[in-house]
C-alpha cells in the first residue's frame, strides 16, 4: 500500500480548482494570486474588474491563475467568477488574513481574504512555486520602537515560494525591510534594474544583491533554490511601468501626509496599511489607485512569463535526468 505523504493530506484539506489541479499534475505553469488586494486593496467594482483582468493577463501569457481565499471556512486554491464577485462585494467584511489568522477563520467557518503570508503558505501546500502580488509588507517606519514587522517577511524566510511584486510599499521603512530579509536568508532580486523599486516609484535608492533581466533568469534562480531545498522564498521586484511612475512624486508627498495622520490618530498594526492606501488615494484624486492597478497587471504579465519559463526548465531538467538514468 502506498504511503500517504504530508502533501497528499494537506491537499485534501484544500479545495483546489480542477483547472489548477490539472495544471499542477501536468507540470504546467500556475501563478498564485492573493485576495486581500480584492477585498481591502481597492473599492468595488474596480476590485472585481482588476481581479478578472489580472487572471486574463496570466492566461494570455500561457499560465493558469490560482486566486487564493478562505470561503466559508474552506481554503480555496483557484476561484470561480462567482467566488471572485462574492469576495469583491464582501470587501472589508472578509477578514484580512495573515498566517496567524488562518486557524481561527477556518475553525469558525469564516471568509478570509489572504495577505502575502497566508497566500504563500497555501500556495506552498498546494505545490505552486510562484506568486504575484502588488507589494509586500515589511518593517513599518519607526519599527525599531513599535516592533511592527509584517509576517510577509518571516513567511519569505520559511516558505519556498517566489514572490513577484513591485518591491516594498513606500509607506514602509525600506532599508530596514531589506536588512530583515537578509537576516531571514531571502534572496532579493530586481527585474531589469539594480535598485529595489518602491511600489509607486521605480526606485527606492536601495541597491539589491541580484539583478535579473529575463523571465528565464528569474526561472533559473527559483529553480536553483527549489532544487537545493533551501526552504525559503525569493523576492523578485519589478518596477512600476514608466508611464505610471510619473505620478510617483505626487503620491510620495501624499504618503508623508497620510503617515502623519495615521500617527496622530494612533492607527497601527494591520489597520495601518488599508488606512494609508485609502487616504493616499483620496489625497491624489485616484492617481494612486490607477498606478496600483497598472503595477499589479504588469507584475501578472512578468509573473506569467516567469512561470512558463520555470515550467519549461523543470521539464527540460526532468527529461535530462530521465535520459541519464537510462
């Protein structure tokens, strides 16, 4: 009788969409997507339209999208259009779900929109090696006093999933975030640049240890990490498209104002980012929302290409090993 491995048990606890399951079984490219961006990242109906557009971009570029959320207490890997719409309408009524919140939401049969840490965790359980998001969390400004550090960073240190994002949100302390990632042993690469992007702007002034110029180079980095079982994630930062970076300076000044307001109102913890993003959107007359949507779509485009390159590399090496064994 065949032994039941941990992965088989875990997959039985997840509701994996047929399309995603079939792709994983065949070694076809799959891209995981989070759901907090739908419920907490932008208002309805832009959130639903963006979610559908992002999935369409991934499909058009040869990969299968797998949006992840907890619905009625069940972790779902890949959502139907009806489920996407339900999540978009639920909005902030769906609980923002980091890794620590997973057991509570499942135990209570709740609805959870997964953040980077929870999405990475579920993607890894399902066997999906690549995840696309807008921007990751990090060390908050004055984090040395508040100890406010996103669980996204510790997740990257222990979960073997590559994350493609527009870098780190500029509402955060970017140098300290990079220091923390280095402590966690996380490779940080930037796409076609030597500097870490800062979400709304192309550059943060912070150099990264690794530059990657093609999807194939990204795939090689991910493959080497997975092959040696290093056990950690990888951050690949893609700059916002140039035409949308022009509004970056306007957005940055709005961020400074929003940060002061948050401090004055004592808004901290996981309430800080939704408040800051909403306030910045108000202060910029919607320019930050437009930029946010543009960078997510661009990340999806690059992410799908990397997923395809990774699937091709895995097949090629698998066939190579198979031939050498004969």
